[in-house]
């Protein structure tokens, strides 16, 4: 059976950037995918991405960061070190050092205006589980072959986020908000 490439898009909930200097390029960071976040795929089925779904792919693949899934607008690449991807307890976290291109400058302008604040990713599901006992059916992506992440204007998943980082370090306030949200979710889940 031939596997098809798929794309999923998410809302970016906290956007931040790092102002570029002569020594450091502008940087965007956030989550391209959030684990266990359910979304509707074309009203046909619901889908969640399982924790660890990208682990093998991150170790083996050369992944690109794009603008709107456009391969002509490459923002960064893992092979060159301008895109850094890692999984944590929340999801697929990314940092991308933006190039000094028209596309990247236009993206930054749109992000600063809050016109663009969403993320997406392109993948091939290599292991999945289907639950047909619920309506609509639920697909769990257990393992995915990741080939790109994108900052986009229209999402499929609402829980993603991207931010322009204003210093060399990751914005600590984003990290604190994530911990607080996870604590709140934990308390609500225990009720």
C-alpha cells in the first residue's frame, strides 16, 4: 500500500520573535504539533498525534521549515542547523532562524500584526491506529515520517503556536504559560 503525504495545520497561540541583529537572525519558535490534541479532518474523522510520533523521523530526516507549505519559501532546515526540532511532553517544538529574504520579512510583518499566528506540518503516517467504535472514527498517528513544518495562515489543529523570540534565549514567559496550562489541565482532568 502506497502511503500519501498529509498536512495538518494548527493555530499558533503565543507568537513571539527575536529581533535580528548583525550577529543573530530573527527567530520564530513554537509548537508545530501538539500531542493528544484532537482535530476534525474534513468532517470525515478525528485525529490525534501520539507522543513520540516524530522521534524516529527527527533522528533520521532532513526537515524543512516553510511558509504556507510552499517549497519555494524555505525558512530553515535541520541539515543546516537553521531549524531545530525536538519533542517534549507537550508536542513537536521548533525554533527556526529566519533568512534575510523577502518571504521571511513579509512573514515577520504579518506575525507582528497578528495576521498570521498558526502552524502546520507535512507527514506520512507510518504507523496508525483507527477506532471505528466512535463517531466520527478516531485516527491516532503513532509514528509519522515528518518532512516539513510550516507557519501558515489557515490551521487544521487549533493548539499549535509560534512566536517571534526577542532574545537569544527561548522566551521564558511562553515556557511558564505552558507549565501553568498543563497544571490546570491536570487539575481539571482529576475532577
